[in-house]
């Protein structure tokens, strides 16, 4: 999957094979970032690398650099996920067979230990040549993956978990083989090395199974879109592959079927279940002119629609792309783990060497020194450290997507929990965004004509108020000459030889009119039509508050978040809407270009400021905020500028996003604590001779599984209003 960027910059995503632990992903990321024109982010849990390419750098150079580092890379396309799934299933089945062979060879070695306790335990020991015969296939055939991984890591100038396992088990097998071949009077440790390899392999299988579950969210989204569509061709309905549809094609959705692509209803009425996009279980009524989205489920009626978004341009494809990007991004909290992972393996090797030298030098027992050094190598596992953050991010963003919360990057997800101030736009955010003309004041003979002229002026404007005027006129509109829009004030132009202005009371100079004041105090927006100095008409427009806005504001304030409304309305209208929503602080009369400055002002003093908006004019303010939210029904510019998108167009989703941030960050903190405490306790115990290598191997194998399993507990998270 490759994306166009700015200038010669583009982003490509690669599937990476051969990574076994955090040291691998850290080393590969370092290798790629050293290449000219490449900026890489490697995700161990997703086995993905997103690389920003600039200048002459291309995809082939990335593949070459990855291969040279000892890994495999494949550019992600539409078929990659299916190929990956099939290959992983094949490898998984092969690994299971190898695991059971390892169990069959290892059990006799471990089983004999049960009969060796007691006064004559040594007499129950298996012949050492038989032990060597059982342990060798486990060491070098079953365990070959560790040697291969260790070689590639060392060849690339790094070290990973494979180095630790290969080094530790080889020491145990080598020492035992020397004792066996030369008939020395020493204990052998064939069972230790074989058991460690078998247990680590078991841990890898469990980890692979758990990691597969972290990507279920994307897999579920991919499965939602139907494979075929009923398309109209020359008056006949033909069943065609979804990939063959083009914008403008007319398709039909029958009762019980899923919508194949994004489109607009041109005939028919029905209700559509959009829960997979919005998390809202109530079906949404659809009729002529309404939008429908790919993978949503049609209920009882037949809809005839015109395709508006196909292929990678559907909302579903955008969701899949955004979830994938978020799962591949890194939260700032992971930087500490990355820094530690880079020096982890060399440090452990040094500790193991000191353990060996210390025990042999001061205790004089070579065998005991060797066993303790092996235990240090085996107990230390950087995997848990590397999986702590990405697995939680993957599950968290997946749950967010199910609830209609799209997260653009992990950094935004981490910051969302720490918001102290929320600035929000009024129109389309607090309100429904569909204003309606409620009152007109003009001479009786002039009212209809004034509305026609006002609607004609507004016909060139994208403002929500303009749409309300045009909808109210419902007549053919005359042509406007010399049209000019003055942001924050109004519009002006010439119609049928008349110079007209339409805009705010302050701009036109009638702010003190009693009707204006009365309407504004009722929470309505007032605009006037003026010809020269003569006021022709006054219009009052109201945009109803979203039903959920007041409850959402209350939830935000319960969390200690200071809520500030930003609006271009006058103070009276702003005060009325703010009071209805339960907001005590607002900024009125703010021009579109000044919203970013208002956000910057709120950030003074160290506050972490979030912004939520839906319009093109909100994009600069969204970009200026520490965390930004876009209402999903808003403009593309707002969605592009925002860190998180609320598909449901509901402020309750914003509070859910903040709570999801807290839940995800909590899991990351727990995972990092478990990973750190495991190594902090385990390595000293092993160095002090208090940990058997077999126990160490089992503990190491389970450490990664426990971290991934803890992340999977996030699947229990649900939005409050949906529970």
C-alpha cells in the first residue's frame, strides 16, 4: 500500500518477516532510518514497517535494506493480507508439528528427573548416550530457528532473544556432550537445554495465537464488504465484482444485503444498520439524496443508489487504512522500552559472563557456574518489553473502530487521556449542523422577494446558514454578479442590477434592532439583507442542539475538563446555546481565521488543549491543538487535520475516546510494569543460582504470553452509552 505525499514524499507499508523480539524491530528500524531518504517505523506486533520515502529512495531500496539486515519484506497491497494469513497458517501448523515432536523427545529427558530423587536416584538416570541422541534433534533441528535468527541478528550488528536462547542452550548441550563423550564424573544438562527450547517454542506458538487476535478488528472490517454488487447496465441488473464498480455506476441493494460501495440514494426508501461504522445500533432511515456507506446492512426496502466512492475511496477503506496506520504507530511511552531493548541483550550477555566467572572463580564448580550463566541467558527476554505497547495499541484502536472512533496515531491516543481544556465549535459540533430558517421580518409584499434575493446571494457560499436560506427559498435563483464573501461578516453581490449585502447585524449596522436582540436571546442567529443603506429584511436561523450534547458536556466536566465553546455568533446567541448545552465559558464573535489563535491562547500556562470541529474553517484550529477531534460528518479538511475522527457525529463519542485512551494507556503501563519487574526480579535470581534453567525457560516463554493476554483484556472495553 503506497500513499501519495507532499512533493516527492510518499509513504509505503511493508509486511516484515523474521522478527522475533523487540531487539529485532529496534535494529531494523535503526537500519532503515540510516538509509538516505527513509524514515521508518517498525511494529513488532503487527509485523509491519511504514516507511516515508523521499527523493530517490524507493520501495526496492527498502526491500534490499531489510533483506541485508536479515529479514524479509514485501510491499503491502490488497492481496497481501490474504497471502500473509495463508502463509502464517501454514507456518503455524508446521510449528505445531515440530513442537509435538520436541515434546516427544523432551519428555523422557524431563521424566527421568522425577525418579532421580532419593538415595539411589543416580541409578535411575537414562544412559547418557541415549540422552544425547534425544537432545540433539531438539537442539539443532527443532531449535534451528534460534540459530538462524541469532546469525542474522549478529550479522546485522545487533543481538536479539534468539542470541540468548541459542547461546544458553548451546552451552548446556556442549558441556553435557563433553561430559558424555569423555565419560567425566559430572552431571549432564541435556534435559535443561531441550526443555528450554520446547518451552520457548510453546511460548512462541501461544504468542502467535494471541497476537493474531489483536488484529481481529481489521480482519473483521475487511470481511464486512460484499464481494459482488447488482449493477445497472443498459437497463438490466448484472451481478458484478465490487472491484469493477466506477463512480457514477448505479447499483441496487435489496433487503438483507450489504451496501457494496459508498453512494447516494436516487430511488427507494429503507433503513440501514450502520452499527459497524458508528457503533450505534439503531437503524438509520434512508431516502432519495441520503448517503449510504460500504458494508452497512440494508433492512426492509430496496434502494437504488449511485456510486460516489469505490475501492480505496470508500469510508470503510479509509477506516481500515486509518486503523492500520494507528496500530503501526508508536506512543511516546514506548520510547523508553525501545531505548532499553537496544542495549538489553548485550547487557544480559555481560551479566551471564560475570555470573559464570563469579561462580567458577569463587565457588570452583564449573558445572554450577555454567548452569547459573545459562539460567541468566534463558530468563532474560526482551519480547515482553517489545510487545507491551504495540499490542495494547492494536487492541485499543480496534475497539475504537468498532465504536465509531478512528485514531490516526498512537501518540494522540496517549495524549487524549491528559486533556485539561476542550475547545469546541458550535455549528455542526454542539448543534446538528442543519440550521433552518425560523423567522422572517419584512414588509408583507417584500418577504418572498427578499428570501429569493438572500438565497441567491448565499448560493455561492458553503456556510451551513447559506444552505438553510437556499432550502427555505425553494425557487429558481437569479444569477449573482461580482460576488464577494467576507469571512465572519457576510456576502455581497449584484442581482438584477441591485447591489445587495447579506450578513451579520454588526456588519450591516442594525445590531440594536429590538427584533434582532429578541431572536439572539432565544439562541437564534440573525442575518439581514441590505440594499445601500436600506434594510430590506431580517432572517432568524436556528440550529438545534444535538440531543446528546448536554449529557456529553456533563461527562466532560465530571472528568475535570474545562469546556470552552468557540463561535462566530454574537454574544447573546452564544450565551443562549452555551446555557442550553451546560457550558459556562465561551468565546463569541470569533472569525474563522482566529480560532487557531484562540486555541493557542488556551494553551498558555501549560494546559493540554483539545479541539473538536467539523468544518473547513476548523482545520487550522484542529492543527493547532494538542489533540484534535473531527466530527465524522464534517468536511474532509477537518477530518484530515484531526488526530481522532468521531464517525458517529456525536459528542458522546469524544468522551468515549478519552475513556478509551485511559483504558489503553492503563494497559500499556501494566504491560511495561510486568515486563520490567519480570526481568528485574528474574535476572538477579538466576545470577544468584536460585533459578533452574528449565524454570527460567518456562517463565520466559510465559512472559510474552501474559503481556499479550493482558492487552487482550481491552476487548472488554465498551462505550458507556452503548453498554
